[in-house]
C-alpha cells in the first residue's frame, strides 16, 4: 500500500487531468428511435466540437451516420437542439455552419434539401410528414431588418429552394410541432415576448387539410402564466403534455375536451426549454408512459399507468431523455461516481446494456467526491439548495487544522439547475484539494414554480445572496477556508459571479466564463430569444433603467477589489465579447489583478478540446498564483495584469 502523503489543499496530484477531460470525453444526448433502430448525437471535442449522428441497429452494430465535416447542430434561439429527426428510415438534419437542411435515406449519402444561405434561414425541431414528402419544423428567418421572424414551416424533402412554406406565424416563438399518429392533426407550442418558455406558453391543435395546410387552430392549454412543455401523441391518438397550473410541471392528457392531470404530485416532469427537442417522457407500445421527474432536486425514472407512478431502480442520480426502443428504454444516465452513459434499460428485469460512455477511462473511486445535497438558510427566513463536494484524493491528507479553499459554482440560465451527477469538471478540482458547492439558488428549476419565481425582479439579489450564504454556511461548519472563498460561473452564472464580487464582501477571487457585466448592454445586444428575458428578472426598459444600472457589476467596479479571471468566446452571440472586455478594462484601470483569455472560433460555451483544456488549466494556474500554492501539474500560466 502507498503511504498517504501530507500536502496542502490545492497541491494534490490527481489522475483527473484536463487531457483526460478533453481527450477521453464526449457528449451524449438526443436518443431517438425509428422502429428498432436507435439514433443519438455525440459531441466530440477532439473533432472541434462536431456533433455526429450515430445509429445502432437491432443487431447491435453501431456506426456514424453523418460524415465529416457535417456538424448536426441548429442555431435557432442560438442554443439550438432538435437538429434532426428520423422516421421510416428517412433522416432530416441541419448542418451547423450554414444551417442548411440535409436528407439521408437508408443506405444513402447526405443530400441537401435547402439552398445555402449562410445562416440567414435557420431550422430546428423537425417532425417528418412522409405521406406528404415534407418536414415540419421551426424556421428562424434572419433575412429582414430587425429581429428575426419565427414560424412553423413545411420543407419539401425533395428539395426546397424557397426555404419552406409557412404553416402558421404571428407569434414571436414556436416549438414542438408534432403530427398525430394518423397524420391528420398537428400540435405545437407558441409564446410571445416578454415570456420565456418556462414562464408561459400556449398549446394549439389544428386539423391538416387535404392540401397540407392547417385549419383553424384550437387552444388546448397554457397561458402567459402557465408553461406547457413537450406536447406528444400517444399511440392511440391522445394528446399528452406537461404543464404547471398547479405550480408543478405535471403530466396531462387531453380527453373529452379537458386536460386531465395523470398524476398530481409536487414533482417536476418538465424542464426549461432552453433547447429544442428536450423530452422527459415517452410512450411504450402498450400505452404505459416512461417518464423522468425531478423531486427534491433528484432525478427518478418511473412508469406511469393507472394514475400511479411505479418507480424503477437505476444506478443513476441524473437521467435524461427516456426513449423506448425494441422492448427496452434508451436513456442517458449519470451516476454519483461515474460519468454519463447512454444505456438500454430493461423495465422488466432492471438490466442495463451500455452503448456508449462519455468518458472512456475508469477513475478509481478513491479520487471521486460524490455530491452531498445540502439545504441552508438564506435571506427572508427562506432556505436554498445546493450540492456540496468535499476534497477527495486517496493519496493525500492535509496538515492538521487546514481548511480547504471553496469554489462556489453558480449555474447558467439563470433558469437552470445544478444536478448531482458525476462531473469530471467538478472532480478535477475536488481531487486536487478544493471543496465545491454547486448552488441551486432561488430561481433554479426542479423545486416547483414558486421556487423558480423567487428570481422574478430579483436577479442579482436572490442568486447572489444564496451563493454568499452557501459559502457562509460551509465556513461556519469548518468545511471551508474563509480566506480562500472563490466564486465562478458561466453566462448568467458569470453575472452572478461578478455581482457577488461587486456587491458582497465574501469572496476572495472569481472566474467569469462568458459572463455578463453590463445588464443594459446585454438587453440591447443579445439575440431575440433572450432579448426580453430581463423584463421578468429585473424589469422592463426604459422604466427599470435605474435598476439595471444598480445591478450591473460594470457600473460598480469600484466595489470589486479581488482578482478575477475572464474566459470568452469571440464568436459569442448570446453574451458578446464586449461584456468581458469592458469588465477587464475597468478592473485593469483600478489596478486589480485580472486575466483575460479569449478564444477565436468559440461561441457561447467552449467546444474545442484545446480551448477546454486551456480554460481548465488556466483557471487552476490563476488560483495558484493568487493564493500562493504550487499545483502538482505543470501548467502554462495565464498573464495576470497588476499582480
């Protein structure tokens, strides 16, 4: 046995390296069945972040469907999703660079459906209407002046130079066009500014006429204050959907002119629709529903029938996209101590066949820190939630009395959530001697609508208080060093990070990844999907202009007096680079230690292996220099101004 070494926190040697994270890790998602054949997407950092469509046939053989350089990824809403559909052996998908739609038939090569328009027309969320030789989808039209125009369109799969015929329009946003099994009806969602899809959406049905056009739409469910998610048709033609009129996203069926709640429960069967194609339930051939729900922040898999949930035991703490195929259920699952897998789950026996692993390297459990759910007191007598990860490395212990540096993670969105599934990006830090707390601040999903609405009008206040109180909670229990408290986050989490550094005297360093420093500039510069998001989170402009200024870290850089590192994609259309650059200039002018690492060719989030590695190691190098410890890893330092 190897003797345990004594070494300070932050200096531990770990096998969970940046090379392991980028070189042996792929993204897995969007499982879709076509008969007994399963399709899914893989995001591959070593191929420049290319999304590849993969197929598994009933005999178990697995092969790529889309050859390089094709990249199956939509840019609608900038976040994409719903980039392919398959039915009867026909595949339609959108290629990322030009947003051109392609078709693949069984055994054939990809051939274009739409003309090359350099992204002026973008497509997502396909359903295939093969009897009419068309695809029905969301189109985002950027050809005019002003904000783009969204509509539901039909694309002729034999070639569509016009880029689609409009089926319905007039609302700001559309999603989830879904054909009934007999092809005679279409269901879809719409919503309008200033709502986001988790605030309030409307569910519609219309008959399809003989010429393929839509009849008069009929409103089924939803409102400006009720959010509908994932409409879908059961095999018998009954429309199902998820909605939250009770304050919880429950599953409903539309029968006899009314919506019936199939299982009233204080649980979330839905998700915030950041990306098209998100799915939490599906139908088995016998009519039972397999569903994923979040209850008290934990994912569970169940069968729903007869008005009752029948939970199924799995080894996963995070479950995504259940999809029945060939008598089993395909899903993505992440354990507390193992990376995400794409598996086939047998609901009868509980058996699991692994099709793909997101990481090809097994990690010794001695280097893994499983998530520990915590609930802690915060402002106004309320409580908030988080996952705590203590330092863990079987090879090391620290000198008596030393407390670990703590990284407080603020997730993006801000309408999103942290989950307890194994994350190499978290274990990288805990195995080096950092503690982490991943905060589900007020406004996070998974705890009901009321918890989600805590952030209404309070972004930059509630989230900041909850992150600060999570840190204080752990310091009071001796689980963190009060002199080495760090906060970091990306996108909206980057805003929470910068606001916490500017408006609270709790943290001693921070890291902002494509974060927001100027709220007014964001409201004017960001893309259509989020252009009115801040109306609910802060207030409508121009009436709330003073509040925007009060909560913008850039306007209060004088209150920020600790070191910060910024990472930014230069092609980011969601949070443009001028946000990070303005913050860096303000801190530099004040003489605060600051580092800036821009990445060419990256957008909102980093996809290329070299850039992911640089961001991970650059952040560790930054903290090491700020707090005066020597990492075990050889790291390329980042330039730090004013140090």
